[in-house]
C-alpha cells in the first residue's frame, strides 16, 4: 500500500510534544460559556408534552412545539446538564444536508434526493431565522464549507463538484501545501459555537414557557392502555399525553431501538488564539469550515477569537457500545491529530493546543437520522444522526411533532422518514464489524480511495459508509 501525506510529511515528535504541553482534557466550548442551573425533577408533574434529552434534538423539539402551539405545556428532562454531550462538544458545523451528503442520499432515496436537499436548505434557513428572531448569541456564520483534496486521486472526486477550485484557487483561500484542490459549497453550511447554540436554545425555550429539569435521568416509560404515558425518574414522575425522545447516543428507552445505533468516539483539538502574524500566514479570510476528502477525514474551522478546531480521523468503537468518560482521554488519537495538524499547517509550528476532548457520535447504518413512533403513536423518537445533528436536529423535531399530532404531512410521507436503517448485530459481531470497516477504510485511503470487496458488499446491502 501507499502512504498518505500525513505519513510522508510528519512533523518532528518534539513539535507534537510541545503543542500538547499543559493541554486541558476538557471541552473548550463548554469551558467558554457560563451555564444556567435548572432544577431537578421532584414529585409528580402532568403535562401535554414531555421531551427526554437536553441536547439539540430535545431543545429544538421544545422550541418548535411552543412556536407551533404556544398554549401547550411542555416539560424537558435532561439526565445531566443542558448541551453537555454531543451538542456541546462537536465541531460546530451546521450543515444543510439531512442525508449525510448528496451521494448517500442519492443512493438511498434517488426519487426524493432533490426535495430532501431543498428541505435541508429550508431547515438551515429556519435555523438562521431563529437565531436572528430571538437574538441568539451563537456565533452563527454562514460561511459555507470547503472540501479539500489532499491526495491526487481526491482531486478527481471534486472536479465536477459545484464551486470547484484548482490548486492555485484553493491556495488563495487557505494556505496549506497539502491542499491540491477544493470545492466550496457557499450556502449549505454555517459555523456555530455548539455550546452557545444549545444554551441559547434552552434560554429561548424557557422564555416561551418550557419547563426544564436537569439531573433527571428517565429510568423507564410506563403506559397502560390508550391513555397518557408516564416517565419515571429517581426523584419524580411526569405524566404526559405525548413523549418525544431525543436520547441519541445513549441507550434508548425503547428496547426495539437498542441495536439501531452504535456510539463511535470522535477526537478533537483546539488551539490557542492565533497571533495576527500566524493568522496572516494561513489566509482563510472567508472563514469556511474545512474538511478533507479521505474516508478517515479531518474537519477544521476557526472560532470567533481565531482559534483553530481540528478534529476527526480516528473513529473508535468500544466493545458493548459503552459510553464512558474515560474513553475521552485517548492520547494516541490526540497525538495523531496534532501530527496531522502540523502537516497541514507547518507554518504554525510553536502553536499550542489549549484543549483536547472527545465525544460519542450516534451512528446508524444509513448514516443519517431515522424516525418512528411507539406506544400507539404517543411516543416519537429520532436518532442516528451520525455527526450531522447540529442542523438536522431541527428537522427531526418537526418530524416528531408531526408524528405526535397524528397528521399526515410532507415530512411524514418521505421514504427517508418512513423507512428504518438496518440494525447493527449484537456483540461480538458489532465490534468485529465496526473494526473491520475502519480497517478497510484505512486501506482504501492508502490505495487511492479504492474500496475493497468488503466495503463494496456493505454498499450493496445498504450499510456502506460515505463520509
């Protein structure tokens, strides 16, 4: 097999060591904002709608529920803190795509892909309008996303894309000798501060009349016959006419969905703010989100104070699908990211990383969200966003609310919404399969992107990965 640019142009170990000296194991976004405290549920509450999960899916459901029906009583239950999990620790790319990219959507829903892309753009427009309407402080910048080729074979993948940039043009945007070409999608992606977005959604929800309870882990759902549903926590109970589940990467309260997603850990670094000289050395005047075109890809973007977030590449699954804090401290992955960072920007040698962290992604076998109902239509769920929940969570909120209303809408009639992904196998097959896929994608990246028989077979049965 061949080598990649990240192997051919490795920085010195001393550069990596110096960059990670005194780096905090913690999420920059969450450290960067003050957090309001919300009470813990105690006693018995009766409501019209109860939402489980204080991330983007739950928060958007709360906001949209009150916007659609201001008189509806809405309660939201969060097991820990608002936006502490994936919603507060992602890269802050708010993409329009509902299908994890055009090719993934085209392969699965060719008759719907044009409308799905329109709906995705309408959804992103809706997010932007909401940010403006409620004066949300979320560092929202609709700068688009620049896909870059870092190997010769990737140039051909981008050549027919809208907004194609040759080597000279892409270098004019961002100065990295690793960039051989690019494709700039100007309108389909915004940058946001993830934690600010989550906390501002909570603020808006409360202003609209939503009741939020933190540290209120739901232990089980109880329902008897066609009447209301009761959720039980350690300290209380909520009885509601309707339930929306936004637990995503965490085990579903519905047993039927426990094999529909697997948690895959993604790793991230954040630099200190760049000096004016360092900033000038990389260009990047248009502040696009960046992502390279490999199977094991990197994503990176600028913050409002000119730090660089650099993440991706490793995607680590732990046996049994466990989600544990100790999995976030994986120096092997953070050192690899630091190495790849200075391959990308050698002119920034001497820059330090202030934070390193990780988060678990709720990955489904079709690589985008799936939807459904249970308990006679009284419980709705959305899960499996596979890394694109920053934008798609708002669309998912409307899907769940449509389903709970019992109405037939354009959203509920979409094949994408009606169909379910193939479930993952139980252990030990899940662990074996996920690690085989990861190894096969790595081989493809070292073999000019050529997918082997194993990956082609997964493509054929609808479980092929498209990054």
